[in-house]
């Protein structure tokens, strides 16, 4: 699916958490502490993978910090896309 996203004009991923939440994973989750040693993926690796995707696929990654902030970020992006497309259509006409 990431290969297909290269075809999109606007590429974003919005996380409803902070970058620190990713780094400190599994801290702050509902995963019992006694099971943490069984986890195969840690936060620093996830962040590394996210940054790699960002660079390799030209995706803008936004760490919104929460659900409400994520929603606001999505609305802001949609407004910017709408304005850019409207301006683009106006200059072509």
C-alpha cells in the first residue's frame, strides 16, 4: 500500500499521539508490565520505521498528541488541500 501512496498528490499520516508516546511505548498503554519483555517491537524502533517511511515515500507525518488534535490537524489539511486545488483551478481557467 505504501507504494501506491506515491501516486497521491497529498500524502499525510496523522498519529493521535505524541512522538514521545511512540518512543516510550509500551509505557502508558494497557499492556501489563509483566508482559513487556515479550514485546518484539519497541518504541524507538517504531519511530525509526515511521521516519524511514516518511523519507522513502515523501509522506508528511504529524504527531498530533491526541484525538481532538488529530481531528483538528486533519481539518486543517483538508482546508489547505481545498484552497490549493481551488487556486490551481483558478489559475488554469
